[in-house]
C-alpha cells in the first residue's frame, strides 16, 4: 500500500489515489460466503412507485435478494424468502427483493401469481446489481445492523434457506 501511495504522490495523484483506495475499501466486491465491507448505498423505485433506499433500513439486519422473472431458482426460493421475511420482521429484519428485469409488466405478472409481502425494488439498468458485483441469479447479500456485508450467496438450491436463517439469527443476536 505504501509503495502505491509513493508512486501516486510522484505522479501528483495522491489525493485521487487515496480517494480510489477509500472507495474500493468501502465497496468490497461481493463474492461467495463470508464477506465484509460497507454495503454500497442505493435508492431504487419500488414496484408501487415509491422510492426506497438501503439507508432507511440502517439499524436492521437486511437481506438483499437479486432476482429475475426468467430465473427458475429465483421463483423457487421466493415463497421461502417470504416466509423468512414474515418470521423475522418483528425482530429487526427486512428483506429487499431487487428485480433486474427491464420490463415492469412482466415483474407485476409474476408477482400477481406468486405474491410476496417483502418490498420489491426495480433495478432495470442494473446499476445496483453492478455495484454489488452480481453475475448470478439469484444472488443474496445479508447486511448487518451497521451496514456491513456479512454474507453472500449465489444461486439457490433447496436447503439454502436454512443457512440464510442461521445467518439472520446470528446477526439479530449481535
């Protein structure tokens, strides 16, 4: 790190380099399993048209689930996520479903058939999914009460919800 700062200083870029390092430190790439670093902030339109931001849930344990209508495993896990949301919501937990489709009517059609109680946010330009380095559907990120990413999971297979619940219980207890 010191070597990089010396080079940047010689190039007259120390301020820019320091800012870049701080930004990179604050937005740890999302990968599999354990994770850490500040969760990238976002504000998105909800399916109902209102705005929602990650910041408004500070102090809660937040699960962010990236999904798409064309994703079979996403549809398979949605009822299970809805059950978890209802079970843990009274304990300071929320779940935000972030849909990455460009076509809102398709999202509304799917949710009419498979309704969920948790908020659905729309990311049609994939800006938030890019900030979280999401490449697989579904992708799930669990954020602690301080806003730090604590767990990341890509994909879904039956039984994964048990690990989600274990992580949620652990973070709620902290």
